[in-house]
C-alpha cells in the first residue's frame, strides 16, 4: 500500500491572499499619497539659498 502525503496547497493559498491584501493596501495608500502630492498637499519649498563670499 502506497500512501502519498502531500502538504496541501492551503498554506500557499492563504499566503497568496495575505500578500495580495498587502499589495492592495500599499497601492491604495500610495495612490492617496500621490494624489495629495499632485493636488498641492506637499509642504512648501523653503527656498534655502547659500551665499559664499570671498
């Protein structure tokens, strides 16, 4: 009698769902950060100038 024991793909499926969820969350957060940057939500430029005199 031959018995094959395979560790089923349930772990891989769970891991892929978790990874997919993380990727979707990163994409949503990235979109809102990009949208805020494009609509002028970035901090104002300080306009630092350095003058060196001899």
